[in-house]
C-alpha cells in the first residue's frame, strides 16, 4: 500500500516492516525519495516514531499475531495520528470488528478473505 501511495503522489511514506527485502528492491524503481524504511516489528517501533504525526496509518500485521484490541490500544497510547486521520487495519474477514472508545469504526470493506477496517479518532480524543 505504501508503494502505491508513493506512486500516486503521497508526500511521504514511512514503512515499518520486519522483512524489508522486497521494499529495498522495489522502492528505487519509483525514483522518489519521499520515504523512510524502519526495519522491525511495528509494536516495538511505534515508540521511536512518537512525535511524528500521520494522516493515514495502514496496518497489515500477520493475522493472529496481534488482536484488534492490542492494535487499537497501541495507537490510543501513542499519539502518531492526526485528529482527522485514518487508521486502517487489514484483518481476516472472519475476525469481528471492534472499537475501544478511542477509535470509532467509520467504514469496513471485505475483499474475499480479507477485511479493511477504517477507524477515526473519537471527537472526544482530539
């Protein structure tokens, strides 16, 4: 998704991934410098990017490694998303969508076995 965003004109993209081999191979083909690659698990790396504020955060963790509640709680704790920003989580379509009071579901799309859940911050947490 990040490579697609760069190719469509995103100002910048920060990738956080345990395996950066494919990113390192494919990103130079775009001939753009508007990206940063952080190697590691996003759960452990989020504290290191606190202070940066993003318009959109797209999370595609390995299914069943982290629960939706763990992901929502992580992003509730670290203020890395703009008040009007989107947190998009890709999950198995079999997993029930949830909220934690800090984030509210604004949309959900199912594509075969996958589901995208679009969250926004609750107005009380702006």
